[in-house]
C-alpha cells in the first residue's frame, strides 16, 4: 500500500503540459498542470499492486506550482480501510518532463505522453529493497476518459512491458476526495 501511495505521488507531479510528440525539446508551462486531476488507470508489475488491483478505485490529485519549478502534489487515494491523503514536493531533474522527490524514498516520474490539457501518461520509478519498481498511470481532468485515450494508455503500457493482467481501469468513487486535503 505504501509503495502504491509513493508511486502515485511521483506520477502526479509529472503532469507537464508539453507536446506529446517532442517532450525532450519542449518547454514546460507548469500553469497548465496546476489544478485537479483524476487517476482512472494504472499499470504495474508490483506484487502489491497485482494482489490488490481489483480493490483499487480512482484516486485524485491536486497540483500546485511552487517557486523554482517545484510542484506540490496533494493526493486522495481510496483504500478499503478508508481514504489516505498525502502531499509531496517534487523538483525538476533538469530533463524536460522529469521530476524527483526524495521524500519517503527516491522517486522519479517522467511524462511519456500528454496533450497538455486533458490527459497525461506518467511513468513513476523508484528503488525499493534493491529492485526498481515501475508504475504507469493515466491522469485525466475528468472522470470519464475517451476510448481513444484509454487505448493510447493500454498501448503505451504494453510497449513498456506491462501485460493485460497488469493494466487496470479504475472505477469511479465519491467517498475519497481532495476537499479535506
């Protein structure tokens, strides 16, 4: 559960409004990433994720742009035992579309695809017990995601080595929100 929370935090921080075709050369307009995001899909090979994936529901995040290019991300993540809220500060690494947080372990997130407005696909990575863990997440401004974006997420997941069993579309939920964060 802690691994999932940490990976979610990393991934949310990386919602960069750059062109999907050329993330490496594009400048960052962090004002476009500010605000509320939903997480309607995830892919991971983590044993914890695979054991609990059928219990997972859509999480929420709020991104605030801070000074020096940093991002503050607030999360609301539903679990069977209740709603977990957390915050983290992510700092740019110097590579466009990539952020790092040393809080609760070293985490790096990278934007793999985005239209800069309605969705982003983020790869979160961290090392735990000598193993590098990866989680791919889909972020959306709305709870409903178009079939085209869902297919894009699934294709990127497969290209990154995630099988169909490792990909999960998350159901909507109303009991865990950002309002109390």
